[in-house]
């Protein structure tokens, strides 16, 4: 796991974390409806975003790296 994804104290509120968690769940459901599924290697990145450890702009390159290696 890279340094950007190491667990830290959240820098966002509990409400923001819940909003992000629900948004991630919604995207996962929408992708599943379209036939796209993610593997367990994506979960730490999603959790880091939900917890406020990375920004959405940092999440995309990490996900692309995983997808390009698959």
C-alpha cells in the first residue's frame, strides 16, 4: 500500500464520510447493473477516499494503474 493510502485520522466529518460511502455504493451498484465489477484490490482505494485520506483526483490514477495491470 502506498503512503497516500496509509491509515490516518480522518480529515473530514462523519457526515462527509457517510456521504462518500453512499456515493461509492451507488457507483458500485450502477457499474454492476452494467456488468462491470471490481476486484478486492480496489477496496483499499475506495476506503481511503471514503475516509478522506485521498481526494477523488488522487483516486482515479490509482484505479487506472490497477486496471492497466490487470
